[in-house]
C-alpha cells in the first residue's frame, strides 16, 4: 500500500496553561516551512488554566484549508479528555499517549494503533527544573512526530533557534527534548507511518498569519489614528496588533505618537469615542464581539441617523449572552445589519482570509467616509485568532484616501445657506464639513433627533419622511460601492446554486469539488458585502434551488436574502453548522446531497466517500 503523502489531520489534546501552545505551533509552522499547505485550529476554553484544550492541524497538499471530519493521529496527553480523544480517532488511525502511567483499559479500541511514549518519565530524568520538565515534555512529542511523520529535522531545529534566539541554554534544552522523542521512536516503533510529510514548494510567497493581526495592520494602512475599545474575546488582539503597529509606524518627525488608543469603561463608551473622533475628521474605529455589538447599538443608530462615519470590527463568537466566548460562529449578521431601533441598516463586509481582513479593514474607512455611515467588518474567531495560509499583503503607495463629500472653507464661501442633509446629487449622500472649517458656515453640530435638510430640529412628519427616503437612496448607492460578490459558474447546465461567505468559504469550495465528484453540478457565489449588489440578485434569480451555507442556527444570511431580495423562502435551502467549530466540507456535502434526494444516500454511504 502506497503511503498517503501530505494529506492527514493531527490533533493535540493538552491541558490549558501547560505551555503546549508553542510546541503545537512549532509542529504547524514546520509543515508550513516544508512548503505544504496547513491549517491549524486552536480549540481552547474560556477559563485561564486547567481545562482541556486542543490544537488541530490539517495538512492538505491539494490546498484545502477548511476543517475535515475525522482525526488521523491524536496526541493525547490530558487524562481529562482522553476518553473522548480516543473516540475521535478514525478507524486505522493512531493514538499517541504518555505511557508514564498505564493506559486505562476502557480506552482501548481494536481498530486503531496505540503508540505509548513515556514523556513525563523522560522529562523528569533529563531536566531538573519542575516547570521546565512540563514545558519540554511537549517538545518530546514533537520529536516523536518528527520521526513518525518524516518531518524535516533541520526545519524544526531552525524554528527552535529562531524562537529562542540568543538564549543558548533554552535552545540546547529544546534540542535535547527533541532528540529524546526522536530516539524513542527509533528504538521502539517502525517509522515513518503510512501517512507522512514530504517537502514541497507549494507556498512560495505565502505567509502564515491570523486575521486579527491583519485587521490591526489594515487599520494603520487605512489611515486610522484613533481606536477606542473594551476588552472582549475574541477581538482583543485586534487592539493589541493595532497598538503594536502604531508604535512602529505612527510616529512624528520628533518621535511623538501620532495616534490615540483608549480603553474605555465599556463598549458603549468606546463607540461614543469613535463617533466623536470621526465627527472631528479623524479616522477612528473599535473592535468587539457580539455582546459588544449589542451594547453599541444605540450609538450605531446615532451614527447612522446623524450620518457620522464609523468603523467597527466584529470578531464573532458563539452566543447568545456570554455563550461560548472561545468558539466560532457567524451569528451576528442580523444584530450587526440592523443594529439600533427603527429603520436602520448598516454596511457589512465579509472577509474570508487574512489578506481580505487587511484589505477590507483599510477599505472600510473609505466606505464609511464616502457613505457617511457606520461600516461593520464581520470576521469570526476562526479567522481572527487562528493562523491561516495567506497571500502576502500589498499596498499601493500611490493610493489616496477617499474622504467623500467634504467641503472646504473656500467651497463654503461659494454657496449660500449650507444644507447638511440636502441631497444635491441625487445619490442620497449629503455634503459635510469638518468642525472649524469655516467661522460661520458648515456643520459644527449635528443631531440624532429628527431634523430638516439644514440640520434644524423638527418633528414635522414630511421632513422626517424626506430624510428617511434619502437614506434609502444612499443605501441603493452603497450597492454599487461595496465589494462585489465572487461568482463561479459550472460549465454544465442545470447546476444547483451554492452561496457562502466569510470562513465558510474554505469548506464550501472543498464541498463543491466533492459534489462534482458525486455528479452534482454546482454554481457558486461568495458574498463579500451587504447590501447585496446586482450580481447577487441575478445569481439568486437564475437558480431554482440555492443552498445558503452559514454557521449559525437561524439561517441569518438566508433571512437577509429573503428580506432584501423578496425571493421565495422555499428557494433558499439552509446548510448550517452551529456547534462552535468551523463547518466541514463533509457536513456541507452531506446536507446538500440529502436535500437533493433524501432516499438516495444515508450517513453511512456518504462517509465511505468523504475526504
């Protein structure tokens, strides 16, 4: 039997707070440095220390970057989760465990292979410091994997040197632990396994980065100088990344800081500060998650109605309430799109990769100022906190910021009475000024209460209606300004439609390949923004059945399509996942096949051919 090359999944089962994260990342980064596409997922608890944590790494030479069902190799060193870990291994797979203590007989299965390695015993014998023993035990299993999976030893050692650069004793200790794991496998087991790694050159020019870091850098390049925020998982690292990049790039000629970062007392205050900064002409933003969006809703309505630019990055997590703070979902769509009371609609952007996080964050500031409205970037925990293989970021140094319809003092001199909310061009977007632009003309004050075209307070129903109708025209204008959806049409007639967005993209594209292998022709569209453009309307109208793939319980994207496009609900078939883990291609394929012909297949039959 030929070995399976560069196509498997390894999961590490550890105890949170035991230093396993750096060892597991060392494994994933080694695969990346070997030129093989890799997708790591950090699955961790919301407490500080002590509960089970997992780190799942998918290796796919074909470049599939979504999750896949089944674990080929489990490295289980946590007694708390071991019973569950054993059950997650695919038939024929491998279970690596710390054999310092005898394995519980209840964990034995006849259809998988067991590889016991006395990790703690070896660490105790090799290292004196108790804390160092615990940390280096993790490097021992990396050494074992290096032999079992034919990893490039030189790459592993280079990464250790890079991590502990200038700390000779730490480098030597990690080398020693690595050698212990490799030597044990050489003496006790046949290696490499029937699936393994081989070096490739498939990632030339690629980078490995998380979405939150990309958003922080995108905000700097997008011209942001102000951030107000309140800590919340999983968005906190957006603020940390922005601060780190500002310290590098937001410096004046004299070394002074040209930025302001404020940790507010709560999310509502943070959004208020962002609105104030943007009203004054700065580019300000905030980052939060679902609970924060709820608290910010009142101010988001103010910014929408007063027409003040604002940017919000929502790194979605599982809800409602506190929910599962360290699990991923796409469940804030309705909350974000219609945040605040009354007839309110906000522009949403849906990045799928770190590169798009960078680009769309920068673009969101242009859109917010051009449209004079809040723009919300919807990522999620999977994209925000996990590392992803990504194309490198690019910035055109000749690019100019699009500030929208902002009048100068000279332009104000040339007009009569300034109408802050007049629709002079018929696109629904009025002209504005920055405070202090002109001593007597311009808009120094604005209001969230009902007003006329000249920003004068009024409760006249006709004036209110004119304002709301103009905001609807602005919404229609936005449809041609936001990023267009990405459409891919099959060469076969009668294809079913598949619609997806954000991090559902990776598994959806893999599921499309699986379905085509089943003989199902698929047309696909990836939504990148709300409001929906004409290409979305055309795609929905041209398909009798359209599968809408999303990671929430209530099919929120489907509801938005029904509301905005007035299409028949039966036409849109939900394909859902809401267990807090990223959706898999296997699940998408199974749900679509069963919807097309419930009698044709069963779960058992589908599992035979799943990737």
